[in-house]
C-alpha cells in the first residue's frame, strides 16, 4: 500500500513539474503585442478622443522602435501627446510625408512614436504598459458619420544589429472612431451616471420647469416613443433602483 501511495505521489509531482515547465516555456515564447485603443467609438464634433498605444509583454534588447498612427486631417487634428511609462526613450513627432504617404491621393497624416538607443551597440528594453497617449480634436464642421481614419502601422523594431523584424512583435488593429452623438440613454446630464438626478431633469422638463438640449432629449427618451415625459422619468428611476436592467429604446 505504501509503495502504491509513493508511486502516485511521484507521478503527481512529476505532472505538476511538467505543467510548471510548460507554463514557463509558454511565457518565454509569448510574442509581445502593440495595440491602439480609443476612449470612445463615437465623438461629437468639437470634442476630443484619446488614443492609447500599449505594449503587452516586454520587448527586450532592442535598438529601435517606431510606429505610425495615421489619421484623416479633414476630420481630426492632434491636440496633445505624451509618452507613457513603457520606455523613458519614447519620442512623439511628425514624420516626413514621403515616409508614410502611399501614393498620389493619400491625404492622411501621421504621428510617429519612436524610441532609439543612439549608441552603436546600445540596447534597451520596453516594459509592459502605455507607450504613448495621443489626444485628437474632432473638427467642428465635420459631418456626423465621418471616420477619423485611424490606422496603426509598424515601421521598425530592430535588434542590436539594426535588423528589422529580428524581434518578434504583433501589431493589433486600430480602433474605429466616427463622428456622432455620444448620447447614453438615461444619462440626461451627461455625467456618466444614470440616477435620480436624471429622472428629476426629465420630470422638470415634462412639467415645463426647464429646457433640455437636443442630445439631452435623445438621452431622456428611454422608451423610444418620441416623447419625453413622466413615463421616461419613472423608467430612469426604476433603472437607478435596479428594477430595470435595460431601456426599451436601447
């Protein structure tokens, strides 16, 4: 009986060690990924959207890193940029048009996010996290439905011998951002919450105590009947008190 128990124990330990080794090997072979995300999918004209360039995993012993973020200058313009904590070498700038234009008719512009070790044999590493944040303003005269045209393009990730593509890295898809109303049903005052304050605003509007903007009216009509009245106020109140999980107009 003791021999059987010992054998089972040895097998269990061997299996556990094997799983640990496989997990460690998987971690070693995981390919880092560069992604671009946006804090909104629809942005009203005149408002801003912030893009975050992020690294998942770690880029070790590289000599240079460069990505382009393209955009449609007829729709958005760069308002602000800042480097993240992934590398203290990160620079943000505007590349020469000849470097990113795809040919005649290409009206895009680009922002370059790069990091370079200038020493001949210098290398550095980039840690997981934010590489850069870029804030764009949607132009005031842009029509609803227009696309910001964001794309993410890898230019180079070089090793210490200056060889591009020697360092494996995946590049994610760019977010789709369009111009449009950022209305959230029930959030009448636009503070990011649906609560009794919003219900009170609808009640006040119904009783002619106050006026609401076009976007506020769209957010207030939670049952989608084309009217804003006490029914909507009651539904928002019920939602806030967890009696509803979804508005019928959604």
